[in-house]
C-alpha cells in the first residue's frame, strides 16, 4: 500500500529530531543549500530567515512521513 504524502512544510524541529541533530544545524544546511529537501529565504529588509522543508522530498530522502500532530518516533 502506497502512503499518501501530503504537500506541506515539515517544521525545522521535527526535521532535526528525525535527523538526530540540533535545529541550528538543520537551519545552516538549508541556508547553505546543502540539502535537496528544503529552502531558506529572507524577505527584503528583513534580518530573519524563513525555512521551508518539503514533506515529499524529506520523505524521499529520509523515509520519514510527516503527519502534523504525530510525535517523532526515536
């Protein structure tokens, strides 16, 4: 049975738990374009980054299917 992957954004905190690294490391990977499953951007005039981790690409890379409200299994 093929699982349905919903379009959406995986929170940085969830990605960090799945990858067994801290949130800042995940942010740095995204800022430096070192992973294919997400992006990072800054709006003009802002000093803050925004992060998008795509659920489908993250699943393909890690095998973790993100479901909002479901806890990450260690």
